[in-house]
C-alpha cells in the first residue's frame, strides 16, 4: 500500500469526541521522544503531519489522520513523561486507556520502543495490559539507524527473550528508522493486509 492522501481530521480530548465514522483505526503510542511523530511523518511522507518537537510529550490529545480516505492513523499521547504532575499523568492515562478499550473501530495498536534501550518497565507494563485486555498489537522498534546491524539484531533478540518470559509468542514486530524510511513498506503492508482481511 502507498499513502496517497493523509488528512488531519481532529484532535479529541476523549474517546466520545473521536470522529463519528466507522473506518478502521490504527493507533500509535510510545514513551515521549520515542520517535512517534517522526515515524508518522515518515509513513505518510509528510514532514509536517504529526508535529515533531524537541519538547517531549507535547501532544496531549487523540489525533486522527485519515489515510487514503480508507483508514485512520491515530496518534495517541506519549506516556512516561517525567515532568508531568500526578494528576496530569492520571488524566492522560485515563484518556489513552479509555480510547483503547472503548473505541470499536480500533483494529491494532502499534507500540513504539526505542531500539537502543533495554526493555523498559513502562513499555512492558503497557504491553502486558494490552495483552490482558485482548487488544491486538504490534511492536515498532524505532531509530534503527542509530545502531549497527549487529546491535539492531542483538537488541531485537533481547526484546524477544524478554517478551517470551511472559508471552507464549512474540507479537508481530517491525524494525524502523524514520531517517532512512526503513520499515515503511512492512508497516503499511501489515495495515493493508488487515484492512483486506
Ligand atoms: P515523539 O516525542 O515520540 O513524537 O518523538 P519525535 O518524533 O519528536 O523524535 C524525538 C527525537 O528523536 C527527535 O530529535 C528526532 O529527530 C529523533 N528521531 C526520531 N526518529 C528517529 C530515527 O528514526 N532516527 C534518528 N536518528 N533519530 C530519530
């Protein structure tokens, strides 16, 4: 699949204010600064679709982008931003979990993890929660261009081992780099396959 059109639809502060539409939705989430905006821009080949910013965790809303007038790419707020107050964190958490649990149009959650880091507790907890909630998800490793191929492989292997401590099988995963457009076809084809099934 290629992306011919990518249009910003709306930003919602809660699930009840998401678009009144039945098209399938694919959500992207991860820790602040994981490279989510860069990945969304890379996938859509639009450098400005999601705002990349040096201020981590700027997006605090559920952002919908209509792709090819067929499906929505949903940019969820980043989690784990240390400089937020407890009340703010709780509010964001409620918004994210509310969307994921209640949005019937949601088909798949892509959890972004920085390939340079060891498996992080906050990501593993989030992934476990998705699994326990029976939400289909896939993992996207970001910033692969920052490591040598050997280290990319070692990092992915370590993540797989960690996941297999808890899960019977590794969920689908993708190695990506927004700098090099690595993984673009794989992620878009994955979405395409689900849309056609
Ligand atoms: P977000 O907070 O998750 O939306 O993260 P951003 O997309 O704003 O990226 C955070 C920082 O990582 C920025 O300085 C980006 O330029 C950088 N970054 C994101 N993706 C990549 C990538 O694939 N390769 C490299 N080298 N840097 C990246």
